[in-house]
C-alpha cells in the first residue's frame, strides 16, 4: 500500500476530449457519468486494490469494458492508464503504456482477455519484464477466441 495520486472526473473528461480530437475524431459523448465517478471512487479502496498494478488494472479494464463513452472507450482506457502511471511517478511505464498495451486492449474489449490475466500483463509491462511462459500461453489461448485468429499461416 502507499500514497497514490488519483485521477479526477475533470481529468478523465479532459483526456477524453483530447483523445477524440487527436485520434481523428469520432462520436463525442459521455454515456454514463455516474459510472465514471463510481470507478474513480472505487479505485481508491485499498482493500480491493492495494497496489499500483491493482489500481491500474481496475481503471483500464473498467473503462475499456464499461462503455462509458459514445466512442473511443479502448483509446481512453489506454490514455487513462498512461496518465495514472505518470501521475504516480512511473514515467517510463506511462510513456510506454499505450504502444505496449494497444494489442491487448483490443482483446480485453472483445472479451477475450479477462481481468486477472490483464493484471498479469500490466504487471509485466509496467515493471519492464517479459511475460512468463505460462502467462504467454494464457494470452495466446485467450487471443485464439478472436474471430480474427486463424490457424492458417502460423
């Protein structure tokens, strides 16, 4: 446990507006502000989310799967994760979070990667570690759930 710097609703709405603008647009809109506020409150509960990795996993997973915005839920979840890391003095991890996590976030949104596995991936990425062999196999098997996966050409 430790002292954490948390994101505010104002932060999230600013990141959302900027993300939609910078990524070429999309349909701007907030579907469920109460849901966003609940996530931002619940992540502060150290009983459920005692570590930075636990909090980050919850934030990113919840924003990716919750569909709180009209468009850009995957993009904003990555941006939120990066900003959370940077605000908590994990600059290297924050700056590398988007490119390292982009492929995984698609599979989270598609329902292929569950929260527990996502947490293992996040832990490895932000601590600059390679996934262990069993986690790699879990990721491969999860990604095989995708309709884009094909046995051909492997």
